[in-house]
C-alpha cells in the first residue's frame, strides 16, 4: 500500500524550503504527499525553535496531533523535524512518547530513508540528530503548490555571525553558501515551472559567497538570475547590514527585474546595544546604508526587524530606537520582544527587563509604525504599480488579490485589484485608488 504523508511547515521561509525539499523527495520515492492530515499515514511537523513563541507554536502543533491521534483511534505516525528536533529532540524523545521519530535539520536529504523504517513490524522510537551540515542542491525536487507563481530560493544555510541573542548557529551550523551555478540551475528549474517571482533567502544573504573559492558576490548572482527570461521579479530578504556593499545597490538600480525592496534587519540603533548583540555594525553604518539606498533609488521600499527589551536597553536607549523609527519611516517593520535563549551569550547578561515592559515597548513601536505605514500608503494613491495576481479576492468589492513590488508574501499586506479578468500568476499594470495601514487597493489599467 502506498504510504500517504502530510507535512506541516512552521516558521520562516527557509524552513518552508526544507519542507518543500522533503516533500519532493517523498513524492519521488513512491510515497504520496497529501493535503490533509486526516488521510495521512505519516504526519511530519517541520518545526522552528528560534524564539520562545516559535517553540510554543511547535509544541502546540505536536500536542494537537497527539490528542487527535488519541481521540480518533487512527494509527498514523508522528514525525518531528527541523529546528526544535535538532535542538531538543533527545530530551523530547523521553518527554513525548507519542512521537515516533525526531529528525534534525541535517537529515532533510535523508527523510525518505528515515520514513522507510515504518515499514518494519517493530519500529524503535528514535531521535536522529546529526551534524547540521545539510545544504540543498538543484537536483533535489521541491514540492510546491501547482498554481504558485512565487518561490523562495535559498542561496545558503547556517550562519557564522554569532549574534549573542541567537541560537541559529548552534542549530543550523556555520554559514554554507551554494555554488552560483547550482543556484542558477535551480532558478531555471523554477522558471520552467512557471514561477514569476524569485525571493532570495538565507540566514544572511549579504554574506553570500564568503566561504566559497573566489568569493562570488551577491550582486553578480542577482544579475545572473535576472538574465533568465521568464523570471519577472527578484526580491531580496535577510540582508545583514554588516555585510552590505554599495555595489549591491547599484545592481538593484540597474536591473529592472530586481524589486526595489530590501529587507534590512537592523535589530537596534543604539551602539551599546548593537555591540552587546555582537551585530558587527554601527548606527552610523546603518544610517549610511539607508541614506545611500534612498539616494540611488528614491522609490525603494525598506523593511526591517527590531528587538526590544534586550538586556541593558534602558528607557533612554529605547527612546533613541523609537525616535530612529520615527525619523527613518520604514515602509514595513516587525518588532520582536527579546527572547532569552539558553546557550546564548545574551542569556548570561544582567539588567533583564520585565516581560510587561518589553511588550509595552513593542506596542509603542508598532503604534508608531502603523501611522507611518498609513502615511506612506496614502502617498501611493494615484501611482501606477505592477501587481502579481495570486488568487480571487476574499472581499466582495474587489475581484482579485495579489502583491505589488513593495510587498513580500504573508508579512507586508496585500494589494486588492478590480479587474474584469485576470489569471493567477499574471502581472498586470494597476493604479492605486485607496490604501489603509497595510493593504493597497487598485484597479487594472488596460
């Protein structure tokens, strides 16, 4: 009997790519990937463990499956993969006996072999946690929705930055870049599947190539991807400011396919906090990158992420951060409260801040950002924008929903479009006719 497998993917786009690779390998093996866990023989939860809320979400999903299995009486297998398994798999093996298998991030490419043990009559529960050195390649299939028009392209894995608050290097290993030719080959495969938008991702995309012979750069890689005819948009995420080079901005300005959009996670602007975080960048460098980007491309959309409540963030240092947000006016911004992670250097720092105060600081910045985003979006009314149509609208007053070049899937809001006819995956010219804090509203231009 053909085994049916369902994958639940949690966490970031990088984790989603791992889920797609596992799904592709599973389908290729003769097992069948299914959309619903109700009919699955095996359910894989590909987890995140970056911060406490991510760990809680993963555990909630696992316990929901355990409860479902108990109540339904179905004998499906539960497999926990990804960062939570890598970090805590051996302890969880003892604590959650209902989980049949824990597999770490280094075993993505071996998932079929690990699932094959369930064919045996007596299966011993196990936690397979090996060195986190997996690096995907273009020859590995990816299982993606048939009608998707956007895809993440992971150019590297792991991280060597060792920010003091972050457990990723311990979970994912040192930074490992894929060869440029392998990345281009995958981009061509994605283009052949009808993908219109390539979204570049990795733990630190601006550090790309530093570990490879000849140190190939991100700028030349983006230019090569832009040469693929059927790719229409290229977008850059996770651009660490410490490794940002001016030639990247010049490439973005020249290459029309590269969206004038940069995800630049600054985390903070106070120099003492940046040093304590080991961000290897100063406030003046951050300000300089933003100024250069806006000088070269006045219409660029900037996204950032910020951590509030880091040990030693005095009220004065927080006010400095809040004032920077007011002055800089990022187009998109996400705020995390500091999560104390065991095994990190920051976990040993004194001057801890109460959770209630962290949340208050988060709300202060998000309230400020809502006003900023609203003002920026209002200024877009009347402008002409390309919109990638993704699906029929969930609003009765608009026909379709999609995204313009200023918007990343799932985190930056949507563009709702009035258009007589359009198909998913098409890019159409639109005029923005209304806007709110996060979404845009448009009508097609024929």
